C-alpha cells in the first residue's frame, strides 16, 4: 500500500504542478464568466446607431405621425430600458442588489440614458404624397451606403394600404402596408420599422373605432406574478433558472472533474511508456500497484478540481443568499458518483494509455469511450425534463453513464426513489470494479508491448490471455 | 551458500515465437554472472521473467528464496536495457522516488542521493531536470537508481550500451564495488569483451536456449585452442625451423604473426622456451580462447551455421574499438 500511495503522490504532484493543469483549471470558470458577461452583450438587441430617412406614403393620413413618434431616439432608449427592467425583474434579489451597486446608483443610470441617446438611431420620417412616383421613391434605396452628400440616406420606403385603418367595403380584414428596404439594412432597424408601423396602424384603428387603446390593453393584460415554492422549511420565491441549471451544473461538475483527471492519466501513462521509464517502475512495483497508484493519484487530481469548482459554486450561492436552494444531500451523492465515475473512466484510460505508444495512437481507442461518456451531456435536456422516463431510468443503470444520469435525475424537480439510486450505485460500482479488472489485464501486457497500436479486438484478446 | 536465482525449465513464448526454451540456471549468492548471446537470443526475456515483469508459460523460478521476485522487489536492483527517466523530474527527486519505491524512507535519503551522485561523478546535477542531462549522464543516473537501495541482487541488462569508454570503465568499477559489497550480480550483454572483463561465470544463450553455463577457468580448459602466437623480431626471419621443435604440429601465418598449433600432450611452456631460442621473438604468447570464439564454436557444433550467419553473429558479439581501448 505504501508503494501505491508513493506512485499516487508522484502522479498527483506531476499533474497539479504543471502549467497545463493550472491554466486548464482556470479556463473553465473563465469561460463561464465570458458566457455570463460577454455573450449577452454580443447578443444585444439594441439597434445600431444609424442615420437615415424612411419615406412613407400614407393615403390614410392617420399612420405617419404615430410612426414618426415611435422612431424618436428617446423612444428607442425608453424601449431599451424597458427590456433591461424586465430582465432585472427576473433576477434574484441578491443579484439585483449587486448589479445596482456595481452600476453606481441613479446617477449612473442617468449617465447611461444620456449615452444611450447619443447612440440611438437617428431616423427621419419623410411623408410622400399619395400620388408620388413609386419608382422614383424607390431609386434612392439602390444607392450605395456611402452617401457623400449631406442628405440623409433613404433606408426604406413604406406604402400604407388605403384600407389599413378602415376596412374596405365588404372585406373582413384590414389592409396592411408594403415595405421596400435597401440592401444590407440592419435587421434590428427593419424590425423597429415593422414594430413602429404596427403600433401606429393599431393606434389609428382603435381611434377610428372610438375606443381607448389604454382601456383595451388594460382589459387584455393579466400580470404574471412569480410563483413561490412551498417547502417544509418555509416559502421562497421560485427560481426557475436555478431549477433548470442545477442538474446541469452537477452533471457538468462530475463530467469535468472525472474526465480531466482521466485524460491526465492517459497522458502520463503514455509518457511513461514512450520514455521507457515504465520498466524501471515495474522492477519496483507490480503492474497492478502501478496502475492503482496512478488511478488514486489522478482521482485526487479530479477531487481537487471538483472541490474547487463546487466550492466556487457554493460560495456564489452563499453570496447571493441562495444557498438554501441547494440540497446538501446532493453534494454527498456527487462525491459518491464522482468516485465511481473517476475509477471507471481512469481505469479505461490507464488501459488505453498502456496499450499505445503515443497519444496520437490513443485517439482511435478513446473516441468510442468518449462517445459513451458524453451521451448524458447530449441527453441533458430530455432527462431533466422527464427524469423518470424509461430512457432516463434505463441509462441510470448503465455503468459508465449511470453516474451522470442518476445525478442529473436526483438534482431535477422529480428525484427518483431511493431504491433506484441504490441500484444505480451498485450497478455503476460493479462496472467500475469490472473496468479496473479488465484494465489491469490490459495494463500488465500492454505496458511492455511496443510496435503496432492495438485495436479493441487486441485488447479483448489480452484480457483473455491474462 | 544459498542460491540467489534458481530457474527450472523456464519457457516463454510470444505468439508462435519461442523466446526462451527450457532454461535451467542457478546463480549462487555473491556471484557475478554474465548472460551473453547475440541480439534477440532471449536474454532480456529471461531477465524480465526473473523480475516477474513477464511471467513464464511453464517452469519454476526462485529469486532470493522467494517464489516470485514480486516478494523480494525491494532487495533487487534493476537497470533495464530500454532506459527511461521522467524528463520533467529533477534528478534528486527521481532518485528519491525510486528509493521510496524500493522501500527506503530513512531521513538521510537526501544525503544518500548526493553521495551516490558523487560516486558517479554527477555531484553537480541533482537539482537539474533529467531532460537537461546528456545521454551518458542519464544512464549513470539510472544506474544510481538501480543501486540506491543497496540491493542484494543487481540485474543489469546491457549496462554498457551507449556509454563512452571512460564511463564504461567507471560503470565497470561501480559494478565491481557492488559485487565486493556482497551483491549478487547478473548482467546481460551481447558484447563478449564486457563479459570477459567482469564475470567469473558465463551463461550463453542462443535462440532461447542455454548453450553454455561455465566458469571462466572451465571455459579456458574446455576451449583451449592449444596454439601459440608468435611474432619474430625480424619480419623476414626464416621460421620454418620452428616446425621441427618438439610438440609443434603446424605453422600458419596470420599477417605478421604466426599461429603455432601444438600437439595434444605437448608442454606449452617448454615449447615457448624452445621457440624463443630458435628465432628471436618480438612477441610470444599462449593463445587464449575469447568468448566470441567459444560462442561461435558452440553454435557451430550445435547447429548448422552458414558462413553469412557466422559473420553476422561475430559482428553482433563484437564490441566497437571503444571497449577494446577500455580493456587495454
């Protein structure tokens, strides 16, 4: 045992002290940070700062003013703020307070509005006579976007139908409008033009029918209050994002920690074999001791990753006063499944690493293993939505993937019964033992075998030979 | 005296290839044995079986009184033919790691590492990474890793391969030191000169089978060529008179040297004296059998070896001029 721990210690130190590991361990939180902060900005729906004119032929004479008002820069800013307010309403209280603090309060808000006004599209609405030559009105749309003159560029031409506000005789439906745009017009500007026309036409129709728009909106709007989750510990506001993300977060933690350490095990095994140091080691320890030491060392590496990421997650929940949403029992099961998954994957990687001469040769053998392992990641959504479906239940007992699937189910809204959890643990643990047994057979032969890289068939023959 | 290694009818096959066939071997404790044979003879496979790195298909073995080397690993030192180090590891860390794996945990380990490195003239490299060392230096570090736990049995597989003459001599001295300390030493080589320099007992393996297991004295007696090498002071001297010396069988010229074959019961000492009187010698000596000659003679005797194959065998068994330099 002393020798196994000695090998494990070297394996652990040789992995965690490398630059690759330190960079690798930082890259995941960094990527998450990028996803959370930069991605929403990249998907910004705020229209770009565009200067131009929109020509409108409005034979009804009732649409153009409403349309013009809709496209005022102040209204763009107003709408943008409304979107932010909606997003803010969905945020947990703790997050809201952090955001408010970081933004610097009301003064900062004003400053942002002023800045937003400068960045809002400057669109002029030009009314054309109903009898205007349409071809002539369209021709500025054909010009290049680089307009040298001081006149604003024509971005679009709108022709409002004569029956857009009042139905034509004998027709059930109202008329609409025709829209002509220049090529490469930003889709967000076109979307605002459409929204503006819709608003202006609906407004005109409501006015024409003698009703009040505000009254209609009041009659047709029902507020959606946030639900409250009732538990034995009391009530709390339901956090839908948390409910969806929690199972995925647990599975991700399990996946990253068990797979990263196993990848390191593969690399170190191949290195030991290709540098021929393995024979020196085998003069001091048995192949089984060597493999066991390496697996324990790499499980320790995986545990460091798991502890670090899980710790960061718990810290984040604690900071946002959301720690109460997390069931501590899940953490215990995370550790149990981590242990089983790590042993299984590490044993497979040790076997593959011992069988090949260089990393490149390992790809062919790793691919099928990886395909199986990423299956739960691919089925994350259907399993979390239907955690007790036949698919989810069946996969829970398949060694190799059962750990991930069961954890996903346990963290979902409909956790499985205890007997299923127990059965999954037993099945996966049996799988882990079988993986170690098979890997030890392959390791013993493969580690001293050089030359042509083996196929899966060869590995099975080695297991039989041993 | 107990036996350090006992092999009984050991056989190992790889697929259809028989690497070792019915090998019997007894190495007494404290002996210095050489296992010789050309490349691919089965030496490394035999060593790996002794160390329980490979397992025999049939046969029995005992190592340091145990049924498997796995039970005595801490008492065995091993320098494999295919050598390797952890490239990114520091030399002192590597040696400490190997010492730990061999069960050495004493607090003076650091000092021991330093002392051993000093012994192989590598006192200044302990803090360097292994990848920063030259190939020769790496081999010496590996040798230190094999003896750092002061093993009772030291197994060296082609220990001199790749070393320059100076380092070959250094390593040879270290091997002798370990032997004097009391370690049993078994080393393999395909270079006969190395075995001649070090061993007191030789085991020859050819095509997986043992063809010789004998002490040097026994080999000399058994394979005595019964001939004298003679080089006259005057290269143009008439040596035909030597044919009439009592006990001389024939004369054969080999460049500037004459090979004088002796009769079966002739006294070499008396004949050397008679030759020296008849023709002034620049050099005169009794021809000794080399292991290379012995090996070829055995292979010739046990199987039909064609001329080309004999040439290849000789090339495989012969060392480069470096070793000859060391020998002198």
